[in-house]
């Protein structure tokens, strides 16, 4: 064959999906001296689109191939489109990226805006796939030919305008290599703030909540704000900690996220500006591999209003991520960090992928990407794991 300009035949079958369509078409093509140059197939709501590009020599009887494939379409009651051409073997565009779009709901205007931004960057959408339809709609696109930071900036602006989440990640092995998830606890893995639950029992909720909010926005030094809030708990009966453990509510989708990633042999860690007296219960409940948190000092069955040991602050969280990675034998570049407050910023920036989860504006701006829907398992989609794959794994486990 002429390697620089092969003759090609593009065969496109469309119609109701059923078993055997692909094998029937390739069984027919096997009768002719053809080579397979490309194949793409997608099924949307039970309707199949199958495209096959075959190459052939100049002397091949392409008319017989044409007739044979038309007969396949007739037998299967499907539509067929055939077109000949020359394959000039255009080199693949560089810079393959995954663009993940999540909305609840996801409107056509959002997809139009995202696609327009991609085109404006001189990039091409090579593939589109739905990863989830409920409770959010998540669409992933493979994009080539874009400069990542420029595209990320443009899509972030479009996402804000369209009120959807958009993530841009490098494709290929870079994405598949992620193996350690490190997550904040308060307002991320769980709903609410543990220190505020304790403060309610101590009768000082309003004072503590004001300091917490300012610290989360990055307006106060975390260590100083933590010591100030813990001091307000002085004299609280330690039995209140047991009551708070019973009041904890995991974020929607938290169990699904942890269970799914553990199935895939990910390591899972939590790192918290909260307290070991609470996080240890989460470690036991969810089967978490590593954890770090502050420890409340207790004397004679009462909280003293102090913490013991070094405070897990912004720098402490990043140091914990690096320590967990060393213990797991995983490069930091293969870690994912998830958090919502200013105290998580160093950790998010140190990780291979930093995700701001329903976060404060300062955190969303600094993270690699943001998730702004109240479902923690949406993070699975950023790792290329579809809702259908999760449900299939759950069903398989349930049948055992």
C-alpha cells in the first residue's frame, strides 16, 4: 500500500443496538483484503452508531465490499453510510486532556459554551462520553491540541457563567496513576464542623461559629483560631464527645466514594484540623488507611480547653499528605487532595490533583478543579469512574 495516502472506505452503521452487530460487520469485512484503520462505537439510549474505517489497495474490488456491507445493514434493519477517500495519516494532535463537565441539571447552553471555549483555544473534541446521569449529569470529553492552563482558565470562566463544574486534567497514564486520596474531614467527609457540635453542648456555639467562619475564609491564623475556640470548651464533660460522635453525618456519597476507591486498591487518608477523639471513629467505620488530627486534652473527665501536641494546621496538612505518600510508597504526584477551607490550601497545592469541594472562593481559585454539588462521590467521575461502573460493582458484591 501507499503508506502516505492509502485508499479508505468509511462504513457507518446506525440503528437499534443488539448483540452481534459488530461481529456480523467484521465477519463480512474479513472476506476481503482490507486492513482496519480505525473503529469507533457508541450507544445512546439503545441506539448504536458504529463507524469502521478500512484501508485497501488500489486494485481491490471495493464495489463487492460496498454491496456486502449494504446487505449486512439490510439484514440487520439498520441504516448505512459509505464514503471513500484517502487516509493521509495526519499526526495526532498533542496535549490530550480530559474535560469533565458536571451539572444538576446540565443544560444545552452550558455544553454550547464549553464547546465554544474549546474551539476558541484551537483544540479539538475527540470523544464525548456520559459518566453519570443521576443525581448529577456528568459528561467527559477527550480534547487534543490545547494548552492546559489557558484552556483551564477559559473553561473556569465559562463554568462560573453557566453554573456548572468543569475539570481539566492531563490524559493517559498521568490520570490512571492516582493511588492515594487525602481528604479533609469537617464540611468535606462529614457535614458540618465537629468543634461547632461540641460548642453547642458547651453553650458557646455562636462565638465558636464566628471564629470558624473567619478561619475558613483565611482571615485568621488557623492555630490561633483553633486555640481560641478550644479554650471556649473548657469544663465541658468529656461524655459530650461520645454524643457528638453519634451526631456525625457523612457527606452524601461519602461511603460510595471510599468503598469504590478501596475496591480499586487506592489508599485513603483523612487529615483534620478537628480532633482524634472523633476522627478515629471514622477511621474504624470506613476502613481508612491513614489519619492525622489534633487531640483534645482531657483531665478528670473534663475538657481543659487545650490541645496536646503539634497543631495540624495548613502546613501540617500538607506535611501529613507527604508522610502518608511515603508510607504508602506512592509519589506525591500520584495523590489527590480534597478540601474546602483555607486550612487545606497547602495540601491541595502539594497533591497531584487538588479538588475544592463546596469550598470558599479563595480555595476554589487555588485548586486544580472544584466540585460544587453536594455529592462527594462526584469526585469518582474526575477519576474517570462512571456511575454505571460503581453500580455494577455494588450489585456484584451484593450477589456474593
